[in-house]
């Protein structure tokens, strides 16, 4: 290396080191200039959860299906996992046949990042004739697909056997 190349190499090295030592900008790399707003995500998912529970009461499987990713997994109590939309649709249809008359969810814990959040909570579900009420807990893993949050993993189970 000649003496002329040394100052040029030193400048390049200084620029590279300076670029590497800068603190990361919130939202950098995600295509978004704004930092992730967990409270806004919670509100958005609360609205989607309201659609999810209302669709169960209305027997609206199309709306329920639209809230899952194509490769979603549903982990129902006492059964094998349902993987993919076709399997989740079949599982949903079995539950809808029971005649759901009430379904409420309440989030008790919510955390995550711009691309994935976890929504954990409790639920009350009334179904069947005669009507039985089930109280339990759930955990949903949500992922961002474009501008929409979708359920990637859905798991729930009752606290005790359903009571009339």
C-alpha cells in the first residue's frame, strides 16, 4: 500500500466505524418512521377481538376465517392442533354447530413488537341447548400481515367443565 492510499483508507474506515456506532432509530428497518405503539396495537386488536366474538355468536365463519393467517394453528382443548385455514374452518364449524349465544373476551396481558404481539386473557362462552356456560383463558399470537393483524396461533381452555 502506498502512502497516498493510507489516508484514503483511514477516511473510509472512519466513516464505516461512525456508521456502525450510531444508535438504532426506532422503527428503522421496518419501513416505518414511527416507533411501534403498543397501546394503539392493543386498541386495534381489541376491535378485531370484538369482531371475532360477535362472528361466533352470529355463526359467521367467513369473518372468523378472515382473521387467521393462512398457516395459522388453533390448539383446542382435548384435541389435536388444527393447522391451516381449512382445518381451522372445520374446527370453527364444529363449534358454531353448538349454537353460541354469548362470547366475551377480556385481555389481561398484552405485549409484543411491531410484527408480533401476544394477547392473553379470559373468556366467557355460552352455547348449546340447554345452555351451558364455560369460563376459561386464552392466548392469541398475532402477526402483522401488511396493514392488518391476524391470528397466527390461538389456544384456549376452560377453567372447569362447562356448567348449565
